C-alpha cells in the first residue's frame, strides 16, 4: 500500500507556526489539532474569549482560530 507523502512543515522565520485555537467545544479544538499537528504547527488551546485574551497577552501567535 502506497503512503501519501508527508505534508510540508509550516514555518515562519525558521520556527513552527503558532496557532491559538479558541472554542468552547473540546471536540472542535481536538479536530483542529488533528489537522494542524501533522503540519508541524504548535497549537495552543483556549476555551473562552477571556482565556484567549490572557494567552494573547502572554505569548505571541501567528494565527488565532475562533468560532
């Protein structure tokens, strides 16, 4: 059985892309992780807008995904 080639790693300035995933549904956050982790993306989760703001004030992100 042939395997699909490994996806390219997403990077910015020679470092992994950092994505903040904000969703109150744990399953939705997990699905996003399953799509992004194979691309080498660092996924950080937040359950609420307040948690997202705290994370954003403490560390840099390249992208924020939220519902």
